[in-house]
C-alpha cells in the first residue's frame, strides 16, 4: 500500500449523497408549500424592510410593535384595597409600602328625582412599590422547585430504564425492548398533555406540574443514559467480565467513570428544559409562573406579562451560566 492510498479520503459528495440531497429538497419543497413557508418568508422580509424605509408598512411589524408597546412599562408595584385586607394595621406596613386614598366620581340615578347625579367615592389602597416583583419572584422560585423535583423524578425513573435498555448490560432482547418502549412512551406524551390529565387527577397546583415534568424527562434520560452506556469503551468491561464480575459492578467500575460527564451534562440540560417547560405547563393550572402568566394575559394586564417574561429570561440566563461553570469545573 502506497502513501497516497493510506492518506486517501472518501469523496465528500458522491452520487448517493447528491441523490439524498435532491430527495430532501423535494420533500422540503412539498412540505413548505403545505405549511406556507413562502408566505412566512415574504412577510418576514417585508417586516425587515420597514425599518430601512424600503417598505411603508408590514403586518408582522405592526403586530410586533403593538404587542411590545403594551408590554412596557413593566409592572413592579402592587395595589390592594385596604377594605379587602384582613386585619390591616396602618401602623405596621410592609417595607417601602404606603397608603394612598383615591377619589373617583361615580354617576348614579337619584331614586327620588330620577335624575343622574354624581358622588365622590374615596378608596384607600395599600401600595407596595416592589410588591408584584416579589410575587413574581415567589412564583419563579416555585417553578425552579418544580423543575428540580421533576429532574429528581426523571433520574429515579430514567436511570433504571437506561440500565435495562443498554445492550452491553442486558443481553435479554425482550427486557431491552420493553425498557426502550417505556422510555419512548414517556417521551411521546408532551408535558402539556400529561399536565392536563394530571390536573384532573391531582387538582390545580404544582403536584401535577412536578409529575408531568418528571415523567416526560424520564423518557429522555432513559434514552440518553442508555446510549451513553452502550457507547462506552468496551475493553475495561471485557476485562472485568473475564474476571467474573457482575453486570452492576461492570457498570459502576468500568462504564460510569467514562460516561459520568455526559450524564451530568444531560441532567443539567434536563433541569434547564424543565424550568422552561415549567412556565408552559402552568398555562393549564399546573402551578408555577405559567399560571400567573396566563391569568395576567387573560386580563390584558400586559405590564405584568412584561415583568414575568423578563424574570423568566433572567432565570434561564443565570441557569445557563451556572451550568457552563459547572461543566468547566468538572473538566
């Protein structure tokens, strides 16, 4: 064998690759026509031309600008009517809070003269300048707790499924197929759909959210963990198997040290995803910040919605930075 033959690399684009790419483009063209991808690109391009002065108006740009205009200013304060607060004591107010009296004119019909009259109604409010921000912080903490417990449940279910679904640990095909099927089923049921059924069973609140996140994430961890186990370098496993070591010790001593970084990365991603999905399943009453988001959106209180969206963004950004630091520290 010559040096030229040793260093010869396969062609990047062969006839088979070109044929597959051609079929892929045909498929994309067919599905794109059904999903109005052309209209999407046209409207998006028109929206980008408006800021440059190359187009007068755009449906997309008008829609985004109208929505963003309603999201600001964001809502930080909270107002509660004093008459509705049980045991209100004006001498012991929350930090930075103050009492405000608002006068409003109310038009009503005089029962004696049958003529409309106006009277002044005084309403006393307790105003907390950062009250709503604290409320959103409490709901985001609940969402983080739901994501944490959902991840714990996912690990508790997904790890046994992974060990039973790995080819190099379980030679029985029926057991492997059953474990893989359970993982696929858990992945196939979206969190939102699972939360709908769990809310019926457990009622509104975080219990349904925790279970929905945990069961769906268990399907992903069961697959990813099993794939990592099967991709582990086989020589240490073969050496221990030749010594008569059991399968659990083979996993513990020969496989786990190799794949633990991948497991940690996958678990951190699952937690991050559970935080994001925790904001979605709250829309069906499964607790967390999503429940607050839906309530404010239904009441057209877009300033409150803007505060919630900023809080979600800051939490996700912080978690991403923490996860990146943890991965660097582990390496």
